[in-house]
C-alpha cells in the first residue's frame, strides 16, 4: 500500500508550469473547496450554500474532511469530495467547471490521485454523476478510466393515501427481510440482474454481498420495507420471483424505491404492478408524502411502469464508474 507522500506532488504536464499538488484538504481549505464544488453552471456558490451543505452533510453522515484538493502556486484550481458508502463504493462530488491554462491538468491529476489512494483501501468502485449537458466533464472522466454506466432518470410522485395492498393468488406470497430470508433476497437480486435493462454495465462488477450492503445503506433501512415475492411451485417449494426494496430518506417527507427487480422467469406477468401497488400501500401507512427513485433511461419497461403510477421526471444525471481493484 502506497503512502500519502506518494500522492502529494503531480507534474502538471507542462515543463513551464508550476507543479500541481494533489492531497487531502486542510481544515481551513474546506470552505473554499466546497464553494468550487457547489458552484452552478452559471454562477459560483455563496456562503449560505456552503453552510446549507454542511448542515446536510451532518444529517447524512457525509465526512467533508475527506475532501481532496489540487494546489498550484498557492491557489486551489479544483477539488473533489469522495463520499464513501457501504458496499465498497465511493461517489465523487466535483465542481461543474474545469480550470484552463497552466491548471488545466489539475482535474485529471486529482481524479487519479484520489482513485489511486483509495485503491486497496476496501473501496472497489468509484462513481460520479454528471449533468447530461456536461460533455467536457464526461470526456475528462473517460480519459481517466471511467466508463459511462447509464443516464439515470430521477422520478418522484405523491403518496396515494387510499392505496391498498394487492390481493395475491394463493400461489404467491410476500415475505419481509430477515436473517432467515437473507439468502433468498440475495439470490433474487442477483438473478434479477440477468438480462436486465437497469444499468447492465454493473453486472458482474460487484459481489452480491456488496450490492445488498449498498442497498441497505440507501436511506434508513427498515427490514419490514424490504419484500421478497415468492411463488409456490408444483413441488411445494417457494421460488423467489422478485424483490421490492424501500427506504425512508433521513429528515425528509420522502420514501425511496431503492430497487425493484424481477427474475427473468417472472417478467411479463404483471408482477411489477403487483410490487408497485404494494409499495404505495406500505408508504400510505406512514406520514411520508412522496416516493422517489432513479431508473436507467434505457429501461423502457420500468419507465412505463413508473409513469403508470403517477411518477414524473424531475431531472437526470450521467452515471460513470471506474473499477479500482
């Protein structure tokens, strides 16, 4: 494992330019780094936005002290904030703009430095979410080992207070997550990825244990909001057909549909509707007001399903990933 000193200085790629130092941020640099990251396409971030993000970070257990910065001649041309999560992944928060001139190499150098630092430190996958219009950002990350995974469409919709659980035929049952059903959940999730249109580029990249851990870490995990749909076969065995994973987003009025997936044998039977009806029935019993989710833009069947249930588009991001080990 390489030491931090190996990462502190990077050549800017121009013999006439001052070197770019890539390193963890000092406490006094966090405010300036956040202003870079929180800037919009049209204007910079102000102090109020920084303080609002710091409050948000405290609520979501985001460690802003994990910030990395690029430094050149005492200036900070770029920064990134790695958000580490369960399932051995990290999400990079980066500024929307790239520096020009002698500091133009700083973003790429910083991306590589941070990714190399976390390689071998129990982080398997680095991800970044970019505006679809940010073509230069996409080229930057492609140049530094990231592959486009999907365009994620973000949807939300109101809770249906009158929603009722679907009446299931006697051959079908819904069971909640527990230590006893963990293996069935894991198996159903893994099988639902076969020939899936939902982020197919992720297939085989992560272990099922990491996938389940990542899903649990999304929002507030409640095992009673994780459901496995099973069918009793002719031999009397319960065969998993799909999963519905919901969570509550901390300190908000929103539930998140973390994952809805069906095994190949279960598709085309209307069971996605069954699980969506159950999702709204569960949320209706809570004080939450909205349901939100993200779906691959290429997953037309899933989009049709969600639109049928009153979900509306609120934005999109390009998801890119780099495998670290």
